[in-house]
């Protein structure tokens, strides 16, 4: 999974239990960050598929990925005794919420409308729903980034 992030100019923010938090575009505003994040997600799905191939179906690992595009705060967060570089903000929270709904919809990659529109012609998407997520007053339109 980390190779998929590195190969698309992503930055590993942190490993959280069995989760990975990554970001694109924090230090380079010239790249196509949304495209790279989508490509990274598809590379992760391919790597997972290859990992699962020799295993029995009941031992397959399944993952969910949530992708959103928006402004975040990036920097050293913490206090005088401990701080870490990370990203925070409402847009980070929304990406996390999108990851959480992958199980509910039975899909691997869920993206927000803000993520979808800039690259809608570069990948295959399927419209899923409009959902209400914690911390948002307005419903969020979501799409599946299809891995084939």
C-alpha cells in the first residue's frame, strides 16, 4: 500500500491501527493531486488483489478507501512534550467518513463530489447516493471509483 502512495507522489501521514492516512499536494501545488490519489487507490486495490490471489476466499482481506478534495491545515500538531506533522480539518474528517461508508455500500473506494468532478472523465465512476455525514449540515453526493 505504501508503494502505491509513494509512486503517485503521495505523503504517508500516519498508520493508525489497520488504517493508512495519506495526502497529496501538501508540498507541491503544481501536480494533479486528485488524479494521483485516485491512481494510488487503484494501485492499492491491484496490490490487494495480488495479495489475496493465493489465499482461500475466506481468508481474503478487504479494504475501504475514502477520498475527498479540499483545503486542510498541515503542520506540526501537538504540544511541547509531543508533536507530529499531520493534516487536520473538516475535509480530513469527511475523507474518513467516506471510508467508513464503503462497507455499507459494499464497495472499495468512495469519493466525494468535490473529488469526482475534476477527474470524472479520467476514470470509471458509479454514482452511489447523497448521504448525511457527522459534522455536515448538507448531504454529500458520493460516487464509487470503480476498480476493474
